[in-house]
C-alpha cells in the first residue's frame, strides 16, 4: 500500500523532473550544435570536391538527420519540462517521457522516472487541479 504524498512533495517532484527535462534538452541542443558543425564542415569539403563521393553524401545525410533529430528532441524535452513545472498537459509530458526512453542512457532513466511519477494518483490530481491551460 502506498503512503499518500502531500501536494507540496508531489509538486516538488514535478519541479525536479521539469528541471531535469530542461537539462537534458539543453544537452541535446548542445549535441545538435556539434552535429551541425560537423555537417557544415562535411558539406564544405564535399562542395570543394563537387559532390562526387557517395560516402561523403551519405555522411552529410546522416549528420543532417542527427542534427535535426537533436534539435527536435531538445525542443520537445524543454517544452515538456515547462509543462511539468506548470502542471499542465499530462498527455504531452507522458508522450515526451516515452520518447525519451529512446535516448540512451540519460533519456531512458529520465523517461522511466517521469512515466512512473506521472502515473501516480496524487500527481494526476495536481494536473487536474490546474486544468488545461493553453
């Protein structure tokens, strides 16, 4: 049997998860900058060669996808962190937490912890108390 948690403790747990989402989102955006630098460097090298090397073109495509994925993932993580802090949009927070599980190893740990916390009745009550805000 689970001991009931006070709303202040539950709110503090959501605040901690929101901050951790912001940190992971920032790390993801920093990774996107690194991928972007490599992408620009590879693009300039391939442009100098006339875009004739298929391996170089494949590398540009891979780093383009990595850059875009890191940008989108980082933005979603930060957006979800904002909603965790405001106790709004539990569906968005749950979806992003599930997607974070694909980001091994830090995202997996944060995603599982967020999913576990969001399933608790006291946390759901906090989201219901604030109501949907747009």
